[in-house]
C-alpha cells in the first residue's frame, strides 16, 4: 500500500462518534476485507471532523457506468461483481448496513497489475440491530430502495442488496433499472414491481441474479452470501470466462507467497476475484500505478530541494 492517506472533512454535527467507534469492528481480523475501504482514524476540531481513510489510486465505478462507449468484458464484470458482493457479505456478517451504496461510493485501487474495489463510507455505516433499523431514504431518487420509497417495510440490510443490484445493472447497461422523471413516476413504477430486461443483458444466469438482487419484496430478496453462491458465479461458463491475464496474476501472487515474498490472501490467489488493471485502462485513461509512482517521485524531489 502506497503511504498516502486521503482525508474526508465533515461538519462536526454530522459526525457521530458512537457510529465511528462501532465501525471499528470492521477492522477486527475476522471482519477485515480488502473490498471495504478502511477508515484509519478520526479527529474532531472546533467545527469539523477530519477522517483519514485508506487510499484508492483509481476512479470510482461511476466512471465505468457513465462511459456508454465502452463495456467491461464478461470476466472482468463478474469479478468486480463478486468483489462488491463479498464486501457487502462481510459487512453484513458484522451486522452493519451501509444504507447508501452507489457506483460513486465504490472506489478502485490498482496494485501489482490487479484492481480491487473499495466500498467507501462504511465509516458512517449503521449498526444492524436485530436486522432492523430506521434507514432513511437517502441518495438520488432513481437509486432509492422500493420499501423505503413506498413505506411498505422498515429498512434492514436488504436495502444494501437492492443498491448493489442497481450498481451491477448499471455496470452492464450504463442505465438505471428503473428510469423516471419524477418521484410520482418512480413511485408508480416501483409499485408495479416490474423491471424490464434490456437487450444488452443476454446472459440468462446474470439476468436471474439481477432479478433476485432487485426483488421488490425485501423478504424474498437474496442475501449477499446467497448471491455469491448463485450459478452465475460458479457455473462452468464462469470458469471459462476468466481471462488469461487474471489467471497469470493469480499464479504470480501464489508463487510470490510460496517464496515468502507476499502475505497470504485468499482473494489474490483466487482468479474469480481477480480484475486485471490492464482491462480497465480504457476507463481509467491512465496507468494509475505509474502515475502514482510519478507523484511520489515528484514529492521526494520537492523534499530534497528543501534541504
């Protein structure tokens, strides 16, 4: 990890120290996950709170969603989807609800030619008390969860599942699953309980997974752990669509571990989780690891010139 720590500044009245302390649970060994952005420390000042976060050197998934001229390969899309669901599954096992997942809050970080997602803003996540909580209908209207918009049931961790379904739908189609020009129109479409399958989703297993994530009834909506066991991720087709580069990166990491040059990581040794950075360059427009090194070299030169 490059020694950089981005800071998030927020008004002190919006910073809940109890929630921050509770979020520290995600740093405990049994809940640590590379796909959740770590919040390192926080400090309160007179009017503001400053939060230091784990560094992510690439853009958010929003850059992929908004670029309608390019599409992810099947293998890369599946691996990114699996990373996101794994992060949510771990957070939910720690009894946390994010409550506002969207593409812009899922950052990307590239290291040694491999890219991982980092789900941000878990520092302001809510504790899931008995799987029930007063989740507010935050976010942009078309990104809202049906049970919160319609008021049909209290929010629980299934709000995150719907939101992940929206993100995965966007990553494949570059559109929201439900499009509306007003709250009234959105409410009517939500009440209909129907999402139209777009022509861009040809994979029947993927569509089946998305319909289970975007199930309007939260009681029937699958969990993140269940989603990871869906045929879309474990079928022979899923194995066949793993890229040669993903397999190479996995083998390189495994060899480095065997030589004692890398720490054990079940994710870096599993090609189904591996996203080659080279396959994302068309969205990033820059090789982020090289750009990162250039920045560090420039900073080092500045320090030397000061002496």
